[in-house]
């Protein structure tokens, strides 16, 4: 979408979007990071359902302090949520975001799958990523910013070589451009459904759906956490989204967060 019309059109689109949890949209042409802006808004008291989107980001952030390269043609979206559940359930919000993205991609006939915890991939290449940032007060959540980056019509050649080798986009897979607003609408409808399930604390349903759309379980994996690297068979996720890994000693390790690599793909992940 052209720079000149992006802000106006997207703002108008988001304002008339008939989705309950979408309240106030902030639309930018170029931003450092939609998550950074959403966090500032959340700290200043912005309500649940506040949304920040940008056409491009110049300091897009990924998990583990990585850069999320953000040229035009991507969805760069951050949602502010204030669910009244305990902090330990926040990882499930990244599960529902990954589910909503995956199912939105399925609408176009592509087989998208989730790699634990929340990378969305098509044909073994990453098409979307999710960055959750939250602040809590003791056991309760103050706010959660769910940041979502989706390679919609990105020209993959605009990405650096190593990222390009591991990435794909909808246009690359389909050979035609997906409409940005149509995709957003589908995504918000699906996210709204899962968020309702989350708020009703029907966590088992979220986990079951996540398992149905993930290709991680049953695989031999290597997971890099902040403190160690573990190898083993990924055999389940628990009710809070922790990955359960059976390591060589037969012991089960429970992992909250990490970078997961599949053994059969170690050369190109
Ligand atoms: C990852 O896979 O490492 C997560 C990537 C998350 C990228 C999105 S783009 C919108 C939002 N703003 C950011 O700076 N990051 C997230």
C-alpha cells in the first residue's frame, strides 16, 4: 500500500471494524517499533483494545533482543490487553495470537504450522513472529502488549541474507498479493474468538487447538533458553504453555521460553 494513503485508509478501516475488543487505533507510516509505542501507551493508561500499527518499522524488535526487519509489505501490529488473569497464563496469549495468524493464513489455502512457542511457518520457513511484553503487579497482569509481525507482501530480497534464507511471505507462497485490510479483518475476527475463550479461562481448549496446529510435538528438538541449551523429544505442552522435553537421561524438562530448532532442519534453521 502506498505510503501516502496507508495511514488514512488503515485508520478509517480500523475505526469501523466491528470487532468488540478493538477500541482505539494508532496508525503510523514509519515507527521505531509498534511494541515500544504500545508499551508507552499502556503505561500511560491506554485501555484494552488499543492498537498500534505501522507501515514500516525502523527498530522492529524480535524475541531475545533480535531485530525484526520491517520493510513495507508486512503487518506490524501491537495490541494492548489487560486481562484479569494471573501472570503465569500470559504465555497463552502468544499461543492465541499464533493460532489466529495461522488460521488466517489457512484461509488462503496455505499450510501454516506453529513452531513452539509461537513462530508461524509455511513450508519450513518463518512467515510470522510474535513478541509478548507484559508488566505485572505481584501475581496479576497490569498490561500485555502482543506484538505481531507478518510477512504479507514483503519483497524477501529486502531482508538481510540470513533472515531471507529462513523466511517466506504470503506473496512468495501464493504468487499474488493478499489484501492488507482483508487479512487484518480475518486476523482480528479469529483473535477475538480465541481471546474470548482465554478470558473465560477455557485454557484446555486453547492448548488443544494449539497442539492441532503445531508441528513441534513428537519432534526431536534443541531448545536454547536464556541459561542453557537442551536437547530431547518434545512430547507435550502443559496448561500454561510450557514445553515438556524428555532429555536423554529420561528426565522431563519444563521450558517456559526459548528458541526451538528441529533436528531434521538444523542445517537451515
Ligand atoms: C519474533 O519472532 O522474534 C517476534 C517478532 C515480533 C515482531 C513484531 S512486529 C510488530 C511488533 N513490534 C515490534 O517491534 N515487534 C513486534
